[in-house]
């Protein structure tokens, strides 16, 4: 791991933590009792999550070597899958069964990062 990348880990850690929390709020709102009225708010949180996580990925790509952190790359990939699944289900009016499955996978990837990035949930 190069020095520039190590220096950026604190920023990446913050962005991933905030992004995951926003994704979690999105997921909670999708499955809330009043889902239809909450969908716009859920999409707002998804957009916020996307902004944080895309920023973290941009820093990672800039300061690391390809494959330097498979854990981070797996997390970025799984967020992309979750993001696409939620948007597709909203667009098509399908149930969010797969949104839930992909969120659970995202949560697993996030939990795998906690030691690596020293992320502590609020």
C-alpha cells in the first residue's frame, strides 16, 4: 500500500461510512409501512449514498493500484448492484425483494471493511 493511499484511507473511510448509512436509510424507507409515500425520500437517500460512495471510489482509483484492496473493490461493486436494483424496481414497479437481497450483500461487504477501514457504526 503506497503512502498516498494510506493517507486517503481516513477520507475513504468517512465517505464509505456515510454512504452506507444513507443506503441503509434508503433500504429502511423502501420497506417502511408507508412505502409509497416514502419512495421519493428513499431515492434521495440512495442519491446521497451514491454521491458518497462514488467519491470514495474516485479517491481509491486515484491513489491506489488496481486490485490493491479487493475488499474495497467488492464493496464498490456491490453498492453498484444495489443501486441499480433499487432504481430498476422503482422504474418497473416491481417488488423490492431483490433490493433487499442486494442490500444484505452490501451490508456483508461493509461489515468486511470495518476492520480494514476502522469504520464504527453510529
